[in-house]
C-alpha cells in the first residue's frame, strides 16, 4: 500500500505537524536565546523524535534535556551532551544510563544524598564521569530542596564522590503559569530567590558553573532571571491550547494537531469524532479555568467538551457549523506532550499535503 500523500488519506486519529509553523517556532526560540546570551537546551519530552532534536541542535542548541533513560538512549544517536532532568533512582536505570555511548557527556539533576551515593557507586563501577547539578525547589513543590544549606550539602557530597563532578544549580519554575502579562511578580520573586541561592553557593565555595532553568510558559522572559545561563523549554516546538491560553504563543503558533473524523452527529448540538482520551489525553488546561480537552484549529470556539477512550464530543453551542459524518477536523490538544506520546508517528504537512513522517522513537512510559 502506498504512503498517503494528503491528510485526507490518513487513517484517523493521526498526529499532524504543520512544518512551517514548527519551523517558525524553532527559529523564534533559537534567535531569542542567541540575543540574550542563553544556552538553549530544549526538552525533547514534547516531540521525542531524533530528527526534530537534530533541527533544534542545528539551530544552535547547546545540548538536549531528557526526562527518561529511554529518551537518553534514543537521543544519544544525535547528541553528545545530554541532561537527564529526572533522578535516575534504581539499579536498572543507573545501569542503562551508564551504558550510553562513551562519547556522550552525561549530566543529571539530583536532590538527595541517597541518589548521589547510588550514582557515585555506579559511576565508579563503570569508570565514567557523570556531572551532577543540585536541584532547587523554587516554588513548584515537586522535586528539589528549598534551603541553601541543603543545596550546599548536596554539592559537597558530589565533590567528595568522584567520578561525580559538580555541575551547577538547576530548577524548574513550572508553577509560573499565569498569563504572560501577569507574570511580573512571580518573575521578580523567582529572580531574587535564584540570586540568593547562587550567592549562598558561591560563599560556601560552590560557585555553580551552570545555572539552568526555564519553561515554555515563561520562555521569553528567561533572560530576566538573574544569574540564569541555560534555558530548557520543551513545548515551544509545537505549542498547545494551554500555551496559547496564557498568551505564551499565538493560536497560529500551534503546530501540532490531532486529525480526527466525525463519526456521529446524531445528538443535537454535538458532533462525535474518533479522537478520544487515547489520542488527545485527558487533561484540563493547566492554570486556567477554560473548559474542555482541546479545541478545533480553525474553529477554536468549538471545544472537545467530553471524551471516552475512542470518542471525542464536540460542543457546537457557539457555532453555526454543523459537520457531516465523515468530515475531518484538526484538534489542538490541551497538552501536546502527552498527546504526542500516544502516537507512533508524526505526519509533517504543508497545507493539506504530507511532506514527511517521523517516528516518535522515544515514546512510551518506560524509564
């Protein structure tokens, strides 16, 4: 069977990437990082695809950020400088991490002595240096330590356990999810907190060679965080409904959609498509009260109001459009990263023409 050449030839649901929009997103972030002297280390959890990581590297990315050892294994084929921004706890994770090709420079972020001890033992057995950044909690309350004395203790532990090497300070300000125009107070507080942590580390003799932060919701204000030299946005390559809702991108910057087919219009005021939770993922718009699990690209007033596994229910209350059975629609999901993870292939398109396809090689939950 020949490869489809147009999106209306695809089996649905299918993951679609507008190549021109994606290219513009990549160029915009790369130019921003260059203009402000920031090292860009994009998080590949959004696309999980070596070819797209190569596009980020070609535009000057200093390295890549990964969340799982599986992602590291896949990205080692295209990048020699990987940051695992997730604690590699457990013997199997450590074994796989240290089995990466020897030419790959490995950095990890850790927030506990137990994790440092286990990594040091594994690194000694593997006779391999691993760079460790100590992780600070700057407000999200997920991982990281909040007090300077704890960061200093972690840095000291790393320095005392060769072949580990102290690589700096890391944080993730994922709690900043307000509209961009409303982030001022949060950014000022973040900048002050990070500056204080840096000063305390320097005073203790642990001046961080790298201070790494960044996220897509605050991607274009990263230069305002005092002392931060590296930024790690991920979603920006595709964007999504959440990113657009806080004005961190324009709606026309959303490059990723799920192509779906209308399979029923029997219920008045509603249409049912063949993209449910197994194609879009069930997640609310984070940090916002907007209803629904996605919206149509060309009719953003039409939302996916409810889902089951294979069904997505479109709310037609705010539109005169009445789709026919068999009609195709493109849905911008609330959270692109988890939607991509549900699809084996991304279809790169210009208009209605399919130009390429990429295998989502690092998909799956396995760490």
